C-alpha cells in the first residue's frame, strides 16, 4: 500500500508539472485548465500525507520493538 501511495504521489506531481509546462508553452486551451492542476496538487498533498503517516507509524513500531529488546537485555 505504501508503494502505491508513493507512485501515485509522484505521478500526480509529475502530471501537474507537465500540464503547467504545456500550458505555458502551447496555446491549446485544454492544458490551461487550473481545476485539473488543482486536483493534481491536492491529490499529491493528501497521498503524500498518507504515505508519511504510514512511514512514521512503521518507524515508531520499529523504535518500540528496539526499545523492548534493549530493555530485555538489561
């Protein structure tokens, strides 16, 4: 699940930059849609937040496990 979040966030921010560059360099109006770019940025922010929440949770579990092992040794 974590990998899916990471790939999706990279994909959404890449699409945002691609649309932004195309809107600045071409005169085709389909690339100049700010709503689509806004949705891509918001999806990037939300998905990145979920990814880092999972990352922090896993690291906290590892810290707890290591603390437990350390306390057993004493």
